[in-house]
C-alpha cells in the first residue's frame, strides 16, 4: 500500500477510535450530548447502552483497519474500508444527515481510492 493510503487508513481508524470514546464514555456527558444532538440528558441516559454497543462496533472497525496496516494487507484494508463506507452511507440515509456521510464515508472512500493507486 502507498504511504498516502496508509495515512488515510490510519485517519479513518483514528476517527473510529474517537467515535468509540464518544459513544462508550462520553454519550451522557455534555460533549456527547452536543456532538450527537441528543434532545436531553435523560434521553442520553436511556440510550447509553445502545450507544456503548455502537461504540464497540466502531472500535472493531478501527482495530481491523489498524490490523490491515500492521500486516500490510490491502484486502483486509479494503474489507474494513468498505464496511465503514456502507455504515456512513446508511447512517446518513437513515438519519437524513449529510454530515454523517461527509465525516464517515468520504474519508473511507478516499482511502479506498488510494489503495488502488
């Protein structure tokens, strides 16, 4: 993989580690509530188990991407980048928030492109 592809994959992995922290540990804190536009602290408390589960999945995506860099395997990177892209597309579609597409899917798509260059 090219250096630029590795840098982009690393960026996507770090993004997902950040999502893990937001969803697993900061969901009910002001930073999590603001980031996700939650309607109230009470709502955040009621949904924190779901958010933690979602955060764990983001951690698995990050781990897979980091593993692909560690073993220098483009196929593994492609698999996890496609997973991230699909998650970003679905998340944006289901929530009607283009920001999700821009933040999650676009970096993964860029990394995918540079995996082939």
